[in-house]
C-alpha cells in the first residue's frame, strides 16, 4: 500500500487543500466531495454511501476491462513461459503422436539465468549501488556524502532490497515485464521497495507510452484479514472493511496461478481457521473530487468480491505528484504495452528443441532395443523359465530350426539431421541473449556467447 501519512498535514488543522465544493459541478460529476480535504488519511470517509458504491464498482469494472484486453495476447502465454523455465513444458503434438518422452531441454532457462546474472551485476554491483557526481569541484565531497547516505539506506534500511530487485529482473527476463513499487512506510519509518509481477501489474494492453501517462494503473493485491483490520484500526481503511472476507467460491485465477497449483500440487485452504487471502485492487487513477472539471491523481483501494471502497488517498504530497511504480521492460512489443521477454523470443525455438531432443532420444531407445521374435513351437515343453548357466535345454526341434526361430527386426538409428537441427535451435536461443545486453544498453563483443561474466 502507498502510505505517506507522515508527509500529510494534520487534517484537524486548517488547510489550503480543504475546500467547500458543495455548489461546484455536482450535476456533472457524481464523485464531487463536499468540503474535500485532500490531505486526509482516507478521503473515502468524506464520501457518501452512494459515491462509495459507485466508485468501487467503477474501479472493479475498469480493472476487469484492462485484464480482458491483455488476456488473449499475454496472459494465455505467460503460463507456458513459466512452465518452460521451471522445466515442465507442454509436450508438442509431434513428439506426442510419435510416442516420444517429454524431456525438457534447458536452453531458454539457461539463457534467462545468464541474462539475469548479467543484469543484476550491472544494476546492483556488490558495493555502491547509488552513485552521485558533482557538477563542479566544490560539489565532489557533497556528492560523495549523498551517495554514501543513499547506499546505507538501500543496504540497511530497505528490507530485502536486492532480493526484490533480483526477482523483478528474473521476471522481466521470462515474461518481458515486471515492476518495482517504492513507497515510505510510516509504521516502520523506512522506505520500502517491492517486486510487482506482470500478472498483478494491470494496465490496458492498448496503452502506449510510459507508465506515468496511463489513464489508470492497478496493482492486484492479496491481503490477509489481519492486515486489513490493522488498517481499519489505524484509520487507513474505512470501518466497514473490518468484516471483509475472501471469496467463498473459487475465483477465476490467472493462468500463472493455475500453473503454480498444477506444478506444486497445492489446493486452496478451505479451513474455517484460515480465512485465506483477500483480493484487493489498488488503482492509481485520475479523479475530479473537487469539482473543478480537472482530474487529479489519487489511489483508490477496493475489495474485489464486494466492490467495497476501502480507501481513497491523494498522490500529491507537498505539491508533487508521487509515482510509485517503475517498470522494468525487456524489449519493445509492437502490438501492445507489455514488453516481450526471452520467453516470447525463444518460445518456438525451445519447443523445437524439446521435440527434436525427444524424437532423437526415442529413436535411440528404439534402436537399442529392437523388436525380437521367437517361434514358440521350437520350445514346446521347455516353458517360460529362467535357465542356469551351463544347463542343457531339451527341445523337440533340431538346432538349425532353433536358430531359424529367432528374428531381430531391423531398426533405423537416430537421424543426424535431427541432431543438426537441435544444435542449430540451441545456437539460435543463445543468439537471442548474446546480441545485445538489453538492460545494460551495450552490445556484447563479437561472437561471444551469453555468460554471467
């Protein structure tokens, strides 16, 4: 959640931001708040019940529209890229029809790990993540002190900073898009930096331009009941949020959520003692609450299942608009907002590699264990038993006939063409991440493979 209450004025004191809007544009805007205090902890408390219901419904409806806009192009493919990375891809129709095994070749996984290692080393060096330079000789010492202070904050004051940034880089490599969310935690008195996966970073697929210019941006959150109740007690959420619960029916999970359940074998908890995660939409959007006809930046938090408006807070702090999200894109997507990652660029090549490897392995197994035939009449009376070494076996047939009763069917060895194609597909996968170190903005040396160093 984006809490900046330490920077806000005391709402009991007179404020220039507190205005009486009871006579301004009420007929034109149903969300105009009479005597609006923009510095309040929760502007939703100043709204009427009808306004809360209407605004909550609008946030949920708009988010569903944005989710639907990306479903066909991105969400339907994200689960496939995730399975590819963890080594659980779907078997291709070609190898399935041939009866081949479903063995995964880690070409794309290795490329993703190599890129992530390079990017982490570049973005988060072991020492001195933050660097400052003075504009003149007299500013050098000051720049050094600022850089030192920032590095102490990053390393000591921000919990799990490196882990969250590293996770974002990894997700960017796989899916093409992830985000970093930064805010000030008034309870802990320290900055917070968290990772926001692509599936929970909701923007209309048709949006073009930077994140800051989007008409709305939604962070899909899953909160515990205790966290929500603590927010109610602290005055962050509305009082009617105290009894919010997780949905009793199975909600429509994203493709990635279903993939996690399938791979991990985890079922949702239905115990009464475990209320489960409560899904919340935190939408950053423009609203005209003061009735002047101009939208201003707010954060609107809504309970998804009921549409209950939990909180409305201004994103303007001390006269400056605060943007909480930093997108980490991998490569440009000409079709929509969400960028393309290694998963998208190597999807076809990795599927080809898997098919070729499985077909080659299948052919090698068949060649090593060819079909064998034996005429049963030559062994009448001998039965199907195991024979000891140096044991004489009696048969009713002459030895020449016994030799004729055995037949090993000829088989075709694995085609060298399959292996050549497999090696070429692997080379193409390595080429994707060796052409350009995308997040470094620098080209790799000529003919150098993608490596962490």
